[in-house]
């Protein structure tokens, strides 16, 4: 696979942003790292290798941005209000810098977001908050309730970054219509510690009339070997749907 390393100063997070890209053409796939993970994590754990055929054939181009969890959700050294504000700054960097770059590189205005474990939260939350820029989102064993990081603190920013809260109160309108056009894939397993979170979010999508695909596989747990099997299968399903 053709691989490139990128680094630039992001005014959104007020520090350098690092990024790995794989491929030369195709639908952009933004893959987030797991909890406190770095931009090279998904390469090191061979998740990118699992979709190499799609990359080499110009069907997708993969973008692996750096994580920011240490400065946001996991930063116990600052007030919870600033944790969520730091996360929102990171989201702006992803939307305005990474997704904009991906669109410029490939000619695709909308992208696919994906992630494993807490990366699944990032993939889904960004997609639901920015549905005009996301065509599909894939969560592999994601967890979607961020109140565990808030030490009991709660405000509007927490609400609007907690999918199991704001999707429960989703109103119809432009934002809702864009979410309904999105493909949402929730991959989990019978032995996945985050299985409950996936069915909880799925029930809220169902209640709001939003289509989704949830797959709970027997014998599947919460680790990279299963994610390396699931991601190429879901990418294949998306590309088959796009060809129809």
C-alpha cells in the first residue's frame, strides 16, 4: 500500500496534528484510534492491512488521524467542562482539516468514519453530529456513553456529545433527514464488553425511524482479531451497496 505521513499545526487543538494515509484513490475512510491511541495504532495492529485489497484497488483511501483523548475525556487534571470542550476542538480539527483534506484528495465530499472500541464512539458521534459530511459510519465494539468521564458533571456540551442522550431526544428536521440518509453499522459480539451499549444505541435509532445494521456475532469478543475480520466485511458491503 502507498503510505504517507502528514504533520501540521492545527489551530483548533493548538498543537501539531499527525496523520497517516494509505492509498491513492477511492472513498475516504477516516479510522480513529482506540482509547488514548495514536495515529499509528491501527497500522501497528494490522487493521489497515485487513482492508489492503480495497486500498490497493483504489476503492478506498484510508486516513488515520491522531487521537486526543489524553487531553479530553481522560484528562483528570482539568475540570470536566474543559474535557468536553477539548473534545469539541478535536472534532473541529477532524472535520475542518482531516475531512477537508480527504475530500480534496479524493473528490468525495462525504466520507466513511470507523473505529474500534472508543474509536467507535468517535466515529459514530462525529457522524451523527456532522451527517452532511458522512455517508457511512462503522463502529466495531464501540461504547457510546461518555458520562463515565464526567465525574457527575453535566451540561449542554456533554448532552450533545453523548449519543445515547441526544439520539433519545432527536427531533425531526434538516439534521435528522441527513442522519436518515446515512449508513450506520454497529458491529459487536456475544462476548463483547460493549455489547449492551450497541443495542442501547440501536434501540434509540429504531425509535427515531433511523435505519441501521447491527451484527452481534457468537464467540466474538473485544479485541483486534475480530475487528480485523469485521472491518473488511463491512467495507465490502458498503462498496457493493454503492455499486447497486
